[in-house]
C-alpha cells in the first residue's frame, strides 16, 4: 500500500510541475465558464440604432428620450432624410432605424393613425427580430402614456433591408464560412513547425542558410493555396446551394478572403512556434481559438450585449471584422470605402502576428 500511495504522490508532483497541464486543468474551465456565462445571451443591451424624425415636435422628442432611457437602445446617429438610412447601415454599426412620420404629435393628440417605421438591418435576422420586437413594445407603451382619449391608432410598419425574406441562412453561411476558414487554416499551420520538432527535422532547417522570415513564408504558401481552394468551395456552395446573394465586387471579396486566410495561417504558425508537440499545438488551436471565435465574433451572439472587457477582447479576433466585411460585400454590395476600417484592422493584426512569429521562432534547439 505504501508503494501505491508513493506512486500517487509522484503523479501529483509531476502534474504540479507541469505548468501547461495546470493551465489546461484549471485555467480552461475558468475561461470557458466566463465566456459561456457572459457571451451566450440573447438579450439586447445598448444596441446602436439610428433615428429619423420627420415630425420634429415635442411628442417625437419624448419618444426618442423614452427609447434612449429604456437601456436597450443607444441612438448613435440622428438622420435627416431617407437616403441617410442605407448610409447609416453601410457603416455597420447601426442595426435599426426608427422613422417617425410627419405630424406624429398631431395625429396622437387627435387620435388619428400615428405612423412609425422600423427599418432593420436583416443581414443578422435574429438580432433584427429581437430589436424590432423590443422597440415595438416601447413604442406601444409610449402611446398608452401619451394620455390621448380615445387611444390613438398606432401604425408600426416594419421593413427588413438586405434580407426581406428573413432567411437565417443569410447569417449562418457567412458566419460558418468565417469560422471554418479560421479554424482550418490555423490548425493546418499550427502543427507544421511542431511536426518538424517531433520528427527531428528542425535541425536541418536551423542549419540551413534560410532566414526565419523565409522559412515562415515557405511554410505559409502551400497552406495558403489549399485554404483558397477551400474558401472558393465554401463560397460556391453558399452561392449555388444556399442561394446567398452576391451584390458586391468579386475581386474585392477574393482580396478580403486572402487577407483573412493569411491572418489565420500566421496565427496558426505562431501557435506552432510556441508548441513542443503536434498534440499541444492542436489543443491550443482548437480550444484556444474555437470558443473565442464562435462566441466573441458576433456570429451568433451580439457583441454589444457583452461586458465591456469581452467587447475589447473581441476586437483582436479577426473573425469579428471579417464577418462584417463578407456580409457587407455579399448582402449590401459595399465597396472598399465602406469596409476600409475593418480591412485595416485585419491587416494590422496580421502584421503584429508576423512580428510575433518571427520573434518567437527559435534559431537554436532547446
């Protein structure tokens, strides 16, 4: 029995000496429960919306204040004309526009048909439906509080831009395409240098005259070609099987896809440089990328409803920006000027990843 307990003590010592095992054992569950607890929510808080007031009276002002005070919405942009609505949506921040009809206050007082339009960006149909339902309830409460007798007949007209049929596939196909490209590309390169270490061929690379940047480029190019083929396959399935519209420029879309694939490949290569085995690299790329990418990219759950710290973390995830880009090009027909900011963010993240990968690339074996 003493031998048995001594063996158990030895195993505990081995576990506590291995910091990576401890991180996986205790760190991963903590990170996962925090992500799941705060990120998985269908509630909407402080969603950015636009407001177009065609009445300009005290009642429309009260309505705007009530919407802002609800806690569900933040009026980010006050528009002047109908033509400004699509411009507001093209920026990618506003998800809904409230249009208060002319003579809104007069119609309320005289118990006539008071008209309000709710125009949503239905490229994300789930969020659009939730926002529309929240806002409709707030507007109805407002008419009851107006005190008009008899109660006015409120006419709320809802309109969904970019996805008039409210198809959820318009949201899922671009999102799934992003997730697949990021995970597959990162996993492919995450094991490449780790495999060299395991097979003992790393010494050959280190004694060769090739510089780290040349080795990194040489590792990335084959996987880049394979990932582009993968991306084109997914895109063709989306266009011809799921009938996702393509309203933008194909060259621009291809260029953005290549940039996103490059950032994913470099991220996988960075994981590979800090991993000693293929198993470790695979575990990091799967557990360390899959959950944050799915939960914090805005693919399923709105980022604006998450705690501020998670919103900041989401900004360093390339998938968040690429989802905005691909939806803007395919569904909204956006040009480069509209998605320039998102493109520059991904390019900057890619540059940082390249620098970190070169610095982490060890020119001597341990």
